[in-house]
């Protein structure tokens, strides 16, 4: 079953599409990385799913049911833009108010549960305004987790966090999916961080979903290359070019693409008097894949 299934979803503001006939499929249990530049329509899509905005057209299904179904709405928790907390109230008081809004039974137990998930069980007494950005983001997630949702929607929760804050956030998100079986939709443009946890990706551009793929598919598509450092770059490049299809010069290294056999490169270069001083086997990461994909779609657009 899919946690989210979107078909042909559109939303425009002043005659401009923010979300343009978008399709999206998020399997149950996924950490779905929703990737796109600023203004590409990520937040609008998330607000539509949460019912904060009304779509112009299209269909949104959550766990196989229409998203307006009251039974399914209570299973969605979200953190979009900010936590919506009262700055002068404590973390506990903010969470307590939310349990009242949601009409939860056993509120103290539930508050303890969510604070533990976001690693803030010792900070319940702090005033919201005196918390760091990383803590505020985690409180926002705790608020969204009240009532034990099956789907959590997070809008750029790692923006502005330091390395340590990002690591904690990563651990929390993995816990949420693995321990609590919650599906997570997370938008971000910090691809290196997303890559460490996402099981699926959706890439949005100008309101359109241009690609969806699983982390396994991403991995199998990621090109393997060997990078080499040699004294005579141009000479070595000529030798390699005669034998391999794709050679690129990048940041002082020669890259030989789509070869798994590192020894073949070295042997060839040695035979021709270009002993490499450095040699590494690499795989293209999400960041590079994304940039490549974006430049391809840019070229396609220009050709039209
Ligand atoms: N309430 C609004 N009124 C007018 N335009 C909006 C509104 N919300 C978003 N937009 C526009 O829709 C587009 C997509 O925005 P958004 O969904 O916020 O993108 P992202 O979250 O990917 O940065 C942008 O061009 C933005 O200016
Ligand atoms: Mg946004």
C-alpha cells in the first residue's frame, strides 16, 4: 500500500502554476526525500496534502483513501514552516495545549513518548523562546508526532542546522520510521544529508515531478568512475581517450567513467609512461546526479 498517492495535482497562484499536474507515490514505511530548488513547489505540495490549501484539480489519496476522509486526516502529522508554538510557554505547556486540541487521552504519557523520540525528555521545562533552532525543530516534530500519526510531513527540517543538529535529526527520523513504523515525507535541498537516510526520492521542478526513484534505483544508476592524478594530464588524457568512452577533467583529476576495473586504467597509463600518483574508485552521489539531471532538463527545454 502507498501512504501517499497523488495524481494530476495542480495549484496556481495568480494564474501561475505552483504545482503543475504533479504525480507522487510514497510507499508505506518510506523516508521520501522531496527535492527541488527554492520556489519549485515543495511547500505548496505539502500544504495541499495537509489540507492547508485547496487544490485546483487532482486527486490525493492517503493510505488508499481520499485525503479529506476524517479517519485518514488524524493519521497525518506535519511540520510546515514553523512549529506554531507560543514563545513564552514551556515545551511541556505547548505540547499539552496540542494534546487538548487533538483531544488525546493520557496526555502526559503521550507527551513523554514524543519528547523521548526527539531526545528532549530533559528539556520539557524550557521556554520555547529560549530553545536553540535545532531544539525548536525537534519540538515541532514532537508536536507533529502527538497522537501517533502514520504519516509525518516535514518541510525542510534540517535547514540551518549545524552538523550535530543534522546528525540528531537523522537519527530521530530513522527511529520514527523503524521503531514506530511511520512514513516520512521530507523536503530538503541539502542532498548530502538526505542521501544518508532517504529510501525514496522525488525530484520536483517548476511544479512538475520530473523523476521518482528508490534509493536502490538511484544507487544502480549512479555511475561508477575512477579518478586519477598524473603529472602530464593532457598526455594521460589522450592515452585514456583512445581506450575509454568518457573521460572528464574535474578539479585536478582525470575521471574515467563506466569502468569498474581500476587495474586496467593503471596498466594502460604505466605502459605509456604516465604513472598515476593517486587513484580512487568513486560513485556519483545524489548531489551530482541531481545537478546532472537539472542540466539535462535545462538543455531539453532550450531545444524545444
Ligand atoms: N500563498 C502564495 N501566494 C502566491 N504565490 C505563492 C504562494 N505560495 C507559494 N507561491 C509561489 O508558488 C511557487 C512555489 O512555492 P513553494 O511551494 O513555496 O516552493 P518551495 O517550497 O519548493 O520553495 C513559488 O513561485 C511561490 O512564489
Ligand atoms: Mg518551501
